C-alpha cells in the first residue's frame, strides 16, 4: 500500500505545479476514476475545473477530448456521424468518430446543452459504448466523462424588447445594453457576454417572499423560435424555448421550461412588490443648470401634489412643444386642484371651456416648463405620453396619489369594479407594476387596438380603501364590504394531499359522535367538496380557511389534555386522528366488537393492545398532518399568485437574447404586467445527473492560495513541464485493485441504512437515492482508502464520500427548500441520524 501511496503523492505533487489548492477536488475526481465512474464538477467560472481535468489526463498519458456544450450542440456532434466519402472511384459512408471517443472526455459547462444533447452521453457513460445508426462501437478503456457545471448559467433568456425589473424601474434589454456598453466583464467563444451594470432586482426566496439582490446582465446569440406566453390576467413575456418559469403544478412548486408549458399550467407571478428605498431624484438646481431655456419661476417640489399634477397631465392632458395642458369634464374639482398647484409652481394658467362637450382645459404656455419636465423628470410629450419607468420607485404616498389620479380620470366605476383603457403597452405595464406595489392585481386585455384593464373582486375593495378616488361622491353607492371572489385568486393543490389531511384529522368521519363540528359546517367545506369531486384548485380564501382551521385543530391534538382522551374517551381520541374501527380491527387482527367494548367503557381483553396501537398511530398522524399542513401554508404567500397560461404563440427570431443573472436565488421579475418568476439556471436532467458517480463542489481558493495563483500566473507565465506519473495500464490495474479493498459488514450496513434514510425522511426529501448510490458510496470509499494508503475502508471514508455521492441524487421537498435547507445540509442530518 505504501507504494501506491507514493504514486498518488507524486500525482498530487505534479498536479500542484499547475493547479493551486483544490486538493479535495482532485482527490474526489481521482476517486471517481479509480471506481470507474464519472464525475460532475460544479463551481463558479475561473476555479480551475477545466484545468484540473486536463492536467490529470496529461499526468496519466490518457487521450483527452473536450466538448464545449452550447444550446445548438447536436447529439451527433458528440457521438460522431457517417460521412459520404469517395475512394478509388467508389462512394461509401464512413464513420467519423466524435469527441466521445477518448479516455477522458471533458464535457465543459454541460448545463448549457439541451437535455436531448445531454442525454446523448447516457449510453457512453453507463454502457461504455456508442450506437450510431445500426452500429455499436465499444469505447476504449479506461473511459470517463468529467463534466463541469456552472451554478450561474445564462441560457433561459428573453427577447430584447422585453422589460425586466432592475434598480426599481422597468428596462428593456435594448435599454440595458445601451447602459452596458463599457461594462462587459466576460465574453466566451460563443458570444455570450456578461455585464456588470451595478444593478439590483427582486427575487423570490425559499420563504415565498420577494427580496432585493444584486444582479448581472447577460446576452447571447439566439437563432430559434421565441415563445410568447400570455396568462389569464393578461401578463405576457416573450422568451427563448428553454427559459424556465416557476409554476404550480397540482400543488407542486417546480421549474418548467417554456417549451414544456401547457394551458393547464399555473405560472407563479408577483402579487406584491415592496420597494423600501425610493429613487433619488435630480435636484431642481441641477435641472436648471442643464436647461437651454430660461429657468422656471419656482422649484417644483417632489411630493404628493406633484404626483397628482403629473398624473393629470399623463392621463387627461398633453404636452406640446411650448405648453402643458390638462382637460377634464367629469371631475371639475380635480381640475381646480390642478390649476391651484400650477399657480403654486408660479405658472399662469389659462382656462377655456368647450361649448360642444362641456370639457374645461387648463393650459400653461411655457417652453421652459416643457424642457424642465423632460430634463428633471424624464416626462416627454408625444402621442401616448409614456409614464417614465422610474415612477415605479415613487415613495408610497406618491405612488398612491399618482394611481388614484391617473386611474380615476381614465376610468369608470361599474358594479364594484374599475374599468379603464390605455393605448400604450408600456403605460399598461407600468400601471400594473405600480398596482403591485399596493398588492392589487390588474386584468389586462388587448383587443388589437387598445388595452382594456379592470380591477375587480377583493382587489377593487382593497384598491378603494388603500388608494382611493379623486372624488368621494362617486363612492357613495358602493358596497365595499360585499363578499366578492376574484376568479384568478386561486391555488392549484394536490387533491390527494387535501383529502389525506382531512382524513388524518377525522374531519369527514364519525359524524354520529357528539360534540364534534360536522364537516359541512366548516367554512371551507364548499371548496373541499369541489376537490373531492375532481377539481384541482381552491380559492385563496378557502385555502386560508382550510389551513387556519386545520392548524387550530392540529394544535389542539398536540396539547397534553388531548392525550387524556385515550383513557377517558378512546372513541373521540380515535375519531380525532381519523382511525376507524375497521382499521384498528384489521391491524390488530381482532374483532370490531372488542374495539367497541373499549369505546363503551366495557371490559375489553384487548384494551392494552388497542390503546398501544392508537398511541402509535397518534404519533404518525401528528407528524404526517404537520408535514401536509406546512406544505399548504407554503402555497399561501402574499407576494405571489398563480396565473393560468392562456395562450402560447411562436415567432422566429435571430439576434441577441438577454436576461439577468442573480447570484444565490437565481430568479428575477420580468415581462409585461409582471409575468413569472424567471429562472436563469438550466439544470441537468435527473436521469443524466444520476449517471455521475460523484458531484464535486469546487470552492473558492483561500487567501494564501489566491496570492500564489496571482504570483504564479501574473508574473511567471508559460506552460509548466509535467512528467507522466501513471500509465493507462497502471490505472486499469488500480481500478481492479480498488474493487478488492476490504470493507467490513457493519460499514456496508451503515451505507444501506443511510440510503434507506434518504427514502424515509419525507419531511425533508421528496425523492431519495437509488441502489446505484449504495454501490457508488462503497466504490468511492474504497478508492479514497487506496489513495490514502490504507488497505481497508474506514467510517471517515464513507462520511467524506457521502456528500459527493448523494448531493445530486436526493431531491429536497418544497418545505425543506422554503426553510433554506441545502442538499449538503440534508446529508449531514442523515449522517448524524444513522448509527
């Protein structure tokens, strides 16, 4: 064993001449190779993943090939293809092998390829062979796929004319590119560019809340179909086909690529946007200094009066080359306020009335005012009078004053709803986002000419209470307390989970038992009846009632006094945890009469056995009910709502696509009206990920290591000479030797128990590891022992290799992700539990 230890020490020493630090990464990659497996290396760009793999190939004298994964990479680009060749006057098809025909294949940035192309490697990774046409080609041993994957990926992208939410305002991709001309920090060979535009956005965190975070801009060449997704409420977004949306699929929160969406899907859209930091506004003095015209009479203060005044102009007014005007018929008192504010600003305001329709017009003739509004507030004239995107960052009271004025002057009140129209798509989108700041949802419809918008249901009542109307007289006949439901305020749920939770707490059984609330008397019963009949959605109000009622009932069952019912009233105890007499009888192989004797206080020979069974079922019931309830509570975020896909349209495009990269949370807000929580990571398919023996996390270097990197590569330069440490034949012999490293029976049992635990811990893990993981942990632990110079596997080997073996094989459930638990955190919990 010492001879082998010396061999691996030499290998680490030579690797260290090129790769600084990263010894754990190299150890795990070597373990995969000795176990005849594949490894997935995940880390941020620039952490020597590619360099380490290339270096190991050189040190072992192995044939090396590199595949740069891109969205347009085809399966035949990997496996090879038949080419028609002419030789000696004859034409025949000849097979040209692809880069998969090597000893070490580096699949660089594998999560940039489409799932179809990633799957082309499955046969090679698992069977060590490639099938092209009707011919199967064996791959020369040893054969490994070592793939790199960046946790931040720029693939799911938007059309350049789409809006994203950055720095508290809406910007299109074209506008951001104008700002980013000198900010490119990275460009690869395929034309993908990354820009640091010093921006922030809002992202959905695991708790279902939107939070502020820094972001980068990226662009990439794109030649394919764009998909325009429109939702039931009229939100819209044009995206690349692989763009991931966060969706609620029958109660499961998951990411779906645009090309996988159907009209049955519910996209998760923002329902409330909170901005706590109003944007700084250009000062009056700076605006005056930039003007070509003479200064305006007085400073226009940035306050609620300004919000009212400018909203009036942008809704029922106009801006010409030399004047600003406001027109109104239905709200004379609002026009009087406009005139008073204009005079406060120092402007003479002329007022005229139309004899035909009775409209009054207030006009300010001032070319300096037109220029001042453009310079300081970005307000310009024109046909559609666009609302400047930065108005989205108004302070809260100004936001409400602007909305109240703009919508009142444009709208009509009809049967407890607000209806208004807009010609400008940008204005319609801006109003939608400004309403989101108040938690108000807007219906938008485009009839080909104008956008028709409506605020209805509970949103209408909330709008009137929070925002108001320019004239209180218009509200006199409205019943704001009337119970109304919004048809789009629904939550897709898993029917089986709803029915199971009701069953667990005995809501739907034991109706003859006295002093119990009948299920039909519960507020949520109507919605539950629909679920029982086959529906898959509940209204938000009904789900809230269901969750609150169930939480209250569950807390009662957790109290010490409830357990006393096991002795005092066992029938009530059984009813409250949903255990029918038939189930007890069947589980214990006793008659129902013996159970009934216990219920009726008669002597029962099986009393101890029955109570023991009920006590055990109680523990299981409480644990399962708690898990289900937490799931439903997680669906009730105030910051999002579920918006059904209404239409999916396609159009061809060629040019650039763009998006935002958000470190950590990896999602952002975008689209017309606020469409979707948009992800920027393209994950490996689960079947593909499982083919990798290990998932190796590549970490940042330490301070000393980074100083050495700077010293070595910033001053010395040149390629370092390396000696071959291990031959291909030696590697094959070491693979055979790895299988012979002894492992004790108790360690094997530990591994199997660990795998079983991944499948049983449903409170944190949705899907556990397969037997392939058990084999992988045994083999990689043997390899690690051999590298360390030991002739047996230790518990230390198993605990160290459990992380790279399991982190890509377990899938956390939504509740665990919502609490911020990571795969590594879950593995630690499992390792601490298993003895």
